[in-house]
C-alpha cells in the first residue's frame, strides 16, 4: 500500500491541510495520506504548541469523514526531536507491507540538505514536493526519486487561526466544525 507521510504540528489542523492532502493523494498516486502529528519540528521551536494529544485529537476529528486520510501519532513514541530519517526507518520496520512517500512543501525542499541524513532519505524513499507561496527551487534538476506536483494552495495558516481565536473572531470557515467546537469548548489559543 502506497502511503504518503504529511508531517506537521497541525496547531491546529485546517481546511488548507485537508484540501492539500486530498490533492496529493490523487496527484501522487497514493492509497492513503497519514497526517503525521509531530511532537516538535527540529527547525521550529514553538512555544505556542499545544500538547501532543490535543493536536492529535483535533486531527482525528477533522479527518473522520475522509477514508483515505489518517491521523497518525507514530512520532509520539519516538525520541525527540523528530527526525524524518528515523521516522521513516522505524515505519518501514513496523509496516513492511507499505511503501512510504514523503510529502513536503517547496519551502522544506529548499532546506532539505539541512535535514538529518537527507541524502539517505533521497536514496531510499520517494519524495513529493508541492510548491508553496514564496518557495523557489530548481524543478529541472531534481534527484531521481523526487517529483513535483502542482497543487492549488488554500491561503489559510494555523498562525492566522490562533490569532483569530485569541481576538475572539470566528474560525468556522477555516477549520472543520468539530475542530472549531473543540477549540471553543477547551478554551484553546485564548
């Protein structure tokens, strides 16, 4: 089974994440996309980051109606910070029936040589890159296992949602209803 790994803090998950994953599912020829909720991105020390389980719960709620989009807390059991190479190696051992494809934005592709064991990732796994606003990279000279897919990006950010919640503004058009209700009930981001 071909499984795309869409990693992020999802603080919180929003419609932009979901729409992007649905596009990647089709354009990259995947059977599933796993939303890999990361405990801590080594490049982003975020002091506004909610508890791991709280963010995972919101991802679960958001994906309930999508059969090929899966909330994944696998990295919670791995050493922190989460390094993609370690995650991929561990997943490969635990799920030998799956082929994993890394899904990353153009901004992350630009920094890819800074990733831990990035060259090993490129030798052993497929990588699908989707353009992000402001990212510029050479699409003509990509390594053999790297593919760029054109996607329509939705201009929503988790930062924007947190700011709107803190200001008492509605987020109903930015996140699934269950997530908006959960944020309100639990008094998150205020």
